C-alpha cells in the first residue's frame, strides 16, 4: 500500500461501503473520526448503493454522497474527476476492488478475516480477534492518522421523518419496549411462538418493529400476545422505524440493522443470537464506558453453533436449539427491569 501525503493539511478521502443497513451504520465512526482530525481539513465522500442513500444523506460528516444503481461504471468518470488523496475500502469485494484499481489512488482495505470465520463456523476454532468490526473498520483509516474517539455509532434522522407521538396508541405515549421481530434469515429469528410468549410476560406496552415482510407475523403476534402489544411492521419507512427505536425505552432485537441503529441511539439492547455469534464482532457497539444494561442472549456451548456467518432458511440440524432454548422468561424479565428502572429514575428526577 502506498500512503498518501498525510502531512497535507487538506485531504479528500473516498470511503466505500455498498451494503447493508447494519454495516453502513457501523461505518459511521470512521466518517466522524475522519472529519474530527484536528491537524487536517478532510473532505469525506461516501460511495454506496442508491437503495441506502437515505441512511447517509443526512450525515453531517459526509461532504458528498455518491450512489450507484447497479454498476460502478455509472459513477467512475465522476470519481476519477475528484482526484482523491486516499480511498478507504470498507467493503472489500470484487466491485469495490474494481473501483480502487481504476482510480489508481492510495488505498487501504478492511480485512474480512474470511479464513478465521471459516474456522469458527466449520471447526468452532476461535481465531477471530477480540475486536469489534468498528475497530477493524477504523484500522483501515490508520494511515491517515485517524484514531477512535470512542463515541460509538451515529444515525441521523431528518426533521420531516419523526413519527408524531399522537400516531401511537395512547398507552404507548408514556413509553414502550421495541421488539424487532425480523431478520434476514430464519435461523437468526426467534420462533414466533417464543416472541408471543415473551410479549405476554412483559408488563408494559410492546411495539413490534419490522418490514413489510414481517407484517403478517406482526399481526399474529399482536393478536395472540395481548392488547399491550402493537405491530408497526410494514406500516412505516425504515427511517420512521428508526425514530420509533429512538422513542423506545429499550429494544429487544435479533442480529439486524435496527440493532445497530438502537446502539447508535444508546438504547439498552437485548440482542438475541441464533446461528450467528457475537464473536464475529458485530454485537451492539456503544461509547466507551457506557453501561446502559444491554445484554446478549445466546445459548453457549452448542456443538453446532455457529453453523454459518450469515444464516439459513431452516436449521441444518432440524432442532434449532440455538433459538428454541432461549428462555423467554429471562427476556421478558430484562425488558421489565429496564423499563421499570427508567420509570423510577424519571420519577426521582421530577421530584
């Protein structure tokens, strides 16, 4: 790797990450720390897919957002004209490598550690570094002198996107627990019956969060769990769902993009892990020293776990013990404790 003229007071840097929601949110500390370098005036450009534009277009640490629909050739002439000093490739796939090769500028890539992941999923040998993926992203900016400010993640919601409180049922306006019921793969999601039972044992309002693909399941859960449960699945855009996360007292979630958005808002997070494991380095990432009661729920010491670094439509072993053995009582007790502690603290402040 050739390093740029890092002594220059002004730098123009291109950061590349094409997907997905969670990974783009996890890039936010790199962008912020680039802009905060005291000895340099850094202009930050970000390249992603157009479908993820809304997650970056309001980020004040991005000076220029560049998006593609399908092919990088759509934007290559514009990228060349920018004459970047340095490129940070946080995706490191064939498409991003093609961009960096054609730009011909000094570049540092994020290392995916695919061999270490393969060893973990196939032989359960932990060779992964004890390092969050955010810190590994930041390592790609080290040649520029970037250091971690330890302030966690960022997520910005434009003024027109917040959901008015009056849209929520009246009992939810005094606070609720958000429950993210979705997940890209079935093996990353609790069985619906377990979500229902968890909700039944929660003693305060529960707002279900998910996309259009979760709408039918959300209705079923709400109808079965009680009138203190309300499903918003498929009713709101992702930015509006993010605002509902921001409005929540705490969040129960699978390994999803909304989990990272909850962490960006410093919400207490109960993250539920099935076939994937936190050792991959993508657990909720908070500012240094923050202790907000967040907790990881997983079944340790299963001989078949992790079975994949991503997920499956069905459990390869047929038993799905990684999720079926999660204790819904403990999940509900966590939510009740966090919610009640918030309520008591709020009362004390008002008196």
